[in-house]
């Protein structure tokens, strides 16, 4: 028998089950608060970690799932989305929008669906890992599944690399 999930992971587990996602939430003994820590705990490349970041644009929260190997270029992404500036949400705004704390924000299980973007770099990996509602919980997924789960758009979130 498996042990119960943390309370903040329960809505995530319900959303995954409702969407027929085969991957299940796994509780880690070490915190996966950062992409580097999560990759180390899971034995995967840092780029296969799907960081769920919350920004505020035009007065509403926007969820951006970025590869752990990228930093979001907020100006470029706002332009691609046709939105006003993307400002990093405060911890309070993150919790209000998602019901979860920074470092454990899942792509689903929020009080309401957020406008979402999935970093196209996540498609480079057959399996990616996303937070499960706490800094100690994660679940396996894919970039395509993240797009389906969130109703998000697959697009670049980082600055183009100069050649």
C-alpha cells in the first residue's frame, strides 16, 4: 500500500487521474525545489525538469513551464504572446493563483486553469518531470502531455541563441 500524498499534491493527483495521465506523483526524500536538485534526485538531465513559473501580465497570472536549462526571456515571451510585460509573481500571488508554493508549483491542480506556455525545449526529452504540488513531489510526463493538460501553447521561452 502506498503512503498518502501531501495535501497540496492531492488536487494534482486528481487532475492527472481525470486527464488519464499514466504517470503518478512520486514523493522524493530530498527537496526538488530547484531544477538542479530535482535532476540530481531523479538522475535525469536538468533540461528534462519542467519548472512551473508564475508571472503576472495584463492583471492575470500566466503559467510558464520552462526547461530547467533555460531562463525565461520575459520581454521576448510577452511579445510572442501579444501580452503586456510578464512580471514575476510574488509568493503570495503564486499561492493565490495555484494553491501551491514556489518550488512545488504543478502544471495542474489549481483553483482555475491559467493561461499557459510550455517551453518547446521540453520536447527534446522523451520524459520530463514536473512538480506535484510540493517541493518534494514530482511526476513524469511529456511536453505534449503538458500542452494537453494545461491547454497551453508550445513555444520558445528563452532568448534565441546567437549563431
